[in-house]
């Protein structure tokens, strides 16, 4: 079968389109023909070596496709399923753990299903895990027109929260407003002051997927005893700092979470996955998918993602 292989740690140039042996599912897995594979920013962290990885390997963990074989005979061949944690998803076939997939609801497009779980469940645990969002809460969302940013904004708006979205272009500003942002801002030196002027003070929580470039702003824009949630590092890891800074900014709380700790059990995974699938099916969450890239063009997809040339979710048409 055809697949993308990370040949060594490095830039997008280490992604190669190759022939590889198809996976062999265990009893706890299903063999699936991949229709679309989801691309997420974390894929670039493993590819570059920011997160530990052992090349050569097939990247990607998320996607949508049809069941080829269930060794236990419980799920019928041809069933359309989506998953978020199946290593090797940038390929024509993948082995998926049976307790980490969901059936795709009627009417949900496969390219949407391929990108709904990781970003959707991330948004869900940020709003209903890291803290419990209440009507009237105020929040800043950086990278507001990214895959997580747009879903998070829609979910927060549905909870009647006030969302201040931060984006880089006029096009992305429009998307953030369409997702339900209360006010959209651009990156800049006085960003925290602009938001506080709009808000009348600091916000309850900042959801920051950018990292190094925005961390100082996050501390400055949060109200006393508020929460800074640094869940991504698109601009690089946050540099070491003195913990006393949290006190100086008003006894702030700080967390650096990841999805795996909020879907640690099968029950919690199913709860979040079903909540996301239901929100997409009902139209509460509309997932914008960037025009799909072909599997062999995965390198270009990574380049565009890191250059912030994409909006919404990014997928490979396998």
C-alpha cells in the first residue's frame, strides 16, 4: 500500500510517499481503508523532533474510513468510522483500536469526520475538563481561526461565553466572527491592553495554542486568580520563567494540558467523542475543512500548516 513515511527528524522535506507493508490488526483492532487522514499540528512536533519520535514511521493518528476487517466479527465491513489515536493514519490502510473509534453519523461528510475528533475533543476538554464553562465567562482564544480555535469558539458561544478571538488576517477575522466570537483582535504589542479595554478588566481564562510568542500577553490579559491554559506551541515552547510571575500577575493559575489525559479511560473518550459527533450532526459545531491535499502532497500540507496558510481543519484525501 501507499503511505507517507517520516524518514528522519526534520522539516516537511523528510515526508516521503512510499510503498509499505499493510498493517496487521490484532484482536483489539480493526483494519480500515482510510478515506481521509486528518493532519494536526502535533504531527509536526513529532516530525521535527520537538516531541520524541523514532523514524522511520508513518505519521498521523486521525482519520475516517470504512472497516475492512474486524477480527472479532462485531463491526460489519463497510461501516464508516472515525478515530483520533491510530498511529500510521497517513496511509491507505490503518489498524484502529476498537475502543477508540466512533461510527460516523448519517449526513456527516467523511472529510469532516476525519478531522472532528482530535480538535473537537480538545475543544470539549478545554471547556468541560480543564474548567467548567459557565454562561457569562470571558475568554481569549489565540489562533482563533485554526482548527481548534474555530471549534472552541463555536462550543463556547453555545455555552453563552464571551469569546475574544485573536487572528492574523482579515479573512481569518471573518471566520472567527462567523464561529461566534464576540470580538476579534489582531496580534500586536498592545494586544492585552486592547482586550482589557474592551472587557473592562482581565478575562477569566486564556486558551493559548500559540505558545512562546503569546505567553507574556496571556499573563497580562488574565484577571487576578484567572486561568492561563497553554495547550499548544505553534510558535515554539514557552520559555522557562519564574513561578513568582504568576503571583505578580494576580495569583494566576497555569496549566499545560493534553488530550490524552482527558480521554484516559474508554468511558471518558466515548463521552467526549459522542458529544463532538452529536454537535457536528446537529449543526451546533460546523467544521471548516481546508481544501483537501492528496496523500502524496503531505509535504505541502505540512508546509502550509506551519506557515499559517490554512484555515480550519487540514486533511489528506487518501
